[in-house]
C-alpha cells in the first residue's frame, strides 16, 4: 500500500464512495496480508518509499502470480527479480500489463511511468557482466532514476573507461559490476566524487571461486567511498543507489 493508494482511500471515505465499514476491512490488512505461504508487507512503501519486491527464485509460478496480483491491488508499481519466462507467463495471465526484461530477469508492472530524477551510472568490466548490470539498471529505472549504461570498460583496456569519464561523473551514484579480479571498482572509486557501489559477479575462471575473488578484492579496496554488495546482487546495488540519488531531490 503506497502513499498514493492511502490518500485515494481517504478521499473515497470523505466523498462517501467507500463506507466506514469497508474502509475498516481494507485497513485491517494494512500491516501485512497472510497468504499462508507468504506474509505480504503492505506497509513497506509507507515505511521505506518503495513497495515490497518479489524474489522469484525458489517460488512456484502460482505463488509468484498470487503475490504479485495481491501487491498490484495496493501499489502503483510491482516488481519481481530473478524471474524466468515461465514465471512471467503465470503473472501475465493475472496481470496482462506486466513486462518481462529477459536479460535482467525482472517482471514489472506499473500504472504509470516513473518520474525519473537525477542520474545513476551502471558500469561493467566486461560483456559477461551485463546480466547483473541489467538487473541493476532496470531496477534503478523502475524505482524512478535516470540510468546511464557504460558497458565493457574493464581494466584490461582502461582507456575505454577514461573515454566515458565525463558521463560517469555526471551521476549521483555509480554501480560497478565486475567479475575476475574485480579491479574496476577500485579504479572507478579513485576517479569520481560520488558513492560507488561495487557488485562482484560470478564471472571468471576456476580461482575466481564464482565471484568470491572479486568480492574479497572489492572489500579490500584502497579507494574511498566504495560499498560492496553480495555476489551478483544487481538489485541490492540499484536499491542503495536509488536511495542516494533520490535523496538529493526529496
């Protein structure tokens, strides 16, 4: 239940379009809705500014569809991450307006286009890091941010990064997605005056340990202003970057 929904409910009560009894039934589910297999946090948007996001991995198609349908009743935007085509097909049967962002593995449905503000730069070291970066970029856009995508600018050809520095430095937050040794986050952190959110990816050969090497490298960065999220967690990086970016305008 977002602020817009709650304000409309208040207006409907004042205009006698909804009875006090019906309003009481609606508000009864304000904190959360118990669905047996999930307890939906209807209060999330009022507390944090963003509605609950569905992590689709590990859930059945019907569970995802049920959850997103319920969230849609009380929010202007609903989003699911780590979604498959099968998940999307189940959701689309209930919510025909839903979109699927294949590379980002995100399902999203909105009543209106987000009022985008500021700028977040999303950078990858290589092309193989793009799926994680797209999860970050699409999430940031859905949450109401302008996004600049700067892909394949890793340290093996550092001149590619320098060529895009002007665009990167316009951002209020920078997300860096890198696998292998994860060096791009440190390099970027030494070139910009805004927070850098580093996302280690699971890209690399054996001793990269599915992203652990990049994670440890980023955690041990000597560059200031770098925060590190979990391996492949583009969503988490985007959420944090969005709070930083939109905080400048609210």
